[in-house]
C-alpha cells in the first residue's frame, strides 16, 4: 500500500517518540485493526505527525467515535503515494532543468573561449606579418588576414546567436517551471509554497495581516458518493468561487480540501464580512453532475480567521486559524469563526 512508502526506515526504536509504540498499539486496538506491517506503518504516520494532512483526515473520519475501514486506509494511502509520486516527478524535472542550464553555460564558455582564441590568433598573425607588410606594402596579405578573421568572426557570431536563442528559450522554461512550482495544478491557484512566500513578503513590507483557513465541509462524502473526478471538479469550483469573492486578496490551495486567504491592512470586521459573503455565496450555489445533470446538492465551507502577530511565522498563524476552523466545524459547519 502507498502509505508505507519510505516510512519503514523511520520506525526504528531510536527515533521513536516516548510512548509512540504504546499509542500505535492503542490506535490499532481502538480501530479494530490487525497488527500487520501495513496497518502499523499507517498508524505510525498518523501518530508521529499529528499536524499532517493524513492525521487531520483520520481525525475527521473518526470524529464521534467512528472507526476506520480498510477502504478508508487504502484510499488515504493511495492519496499519499500519488503525492509522493508527483513530488518525485517534480524533482526529476528540476534535475533535468539544472542539467540543461549547466550545458547552456558550458556552451557560452566555449563560444567565448573560441572568440578569445580567434582574436588572439588574428593579433599574432598581424604582428608576425607587420614587418613584411611594411617592407612590401603587400595589400593582398592584409586582405587575406582580414577576410580570414571576418569568416571566423561570422562563424562565432552565428554560434553566439544560436546559444543566445537557446538561452532565451531556457530562461522562459525556467520562469514557467518556477511559476508551476508555486501553483496548484488542479485549481490553478497559488500553492502552499507560494502562500508562505507571499506571507513573508507582506510581513517584510510591514503589512498587517489576517489569515483565513477554509475547508470544504463533508468533502470525503463527495468523493465516496460520486468519485474523485467529481471531487476534483468541486475543488476547482470552490477555488474559483473563493478567488472571485476574495478578489484583490491572496487566495491559495493549501492542500487537500483546504484553502487559505491572506488579507492585508484590513480590520477584523472587514475580513469577517468578506469571508462570510464568500461562504454564503458558495452555500447558495447548487452543483450538478456533468454526466447525468443530476443534482449534487449543496456544498458548504467553514473557515477560521486569525490575525498575524509581530514575529509570527506562517505555520504558527495557520495553526491558530486551523484551530478556529475546527471549532467552526464543531459548531455545525458552514460558518466562520474569528479570533
């Protein structure tokens, strides 16, 4: 199962937190799961990283004493494996880009060195022939040397022009790769990395910040009833609605069904008003299945909002807003909590 990927090596006794093994055993017993390697590694990943998306997903699924099913574990494991595969692909693509950049730089070095050698050779030829030219006024020799140098310069210019065009293309690809690394491929919104960079930039600029962490209510039931393809379309629709309703503010997909909105230089009432209007707009929409035109039903959003204090890092602010988000869900969902 995908969830076991890369985790077995981390489960050694030396690196385990105190009491972790006992908690893993209790977790397996509470969920009525057999003590096999797959379930053990799953429990390890949940309990050793309590703030991870996996741990949050498990907490949401087991809220109210509900036990996990093997289907739940397999689906969660598949999601983690898919994310890991995507990360591996991104790393491989980055490695290729670095290699191409190095080759381009090597090509420029070769062209410059050849130009330098041709120029030096032309100078030596002229120096060697200077005395003969003065004695004989051999214009043909001057013409021959000049023509030869002109040919070498033209060849070098052609190579330099090719290298310059290739460099321009590579630069465009690097800019595109840089943008893609900060953009969520499903919703086309900025991703978590872009959010953390935007947060740091606004703090450095001295802006007063508020952060809203949003989560689609009962999103797992959408995937369970209609499949992941429909779930993806819901994520895209919610992301688009948030970006539209919070226009002028920084909206990003943080991961899974979570979105973040970063507000600068607004008061608490303004931030709450914008987010509550976005929540109401999303709740009022009625979605249909593309294939059958059957109603999907209402999709609602809950959010937690908090202000960034001086010296806060984005993760600390996120955790505060996330706690308020879960308080909003505990209060009945489809609501906003600010604090």
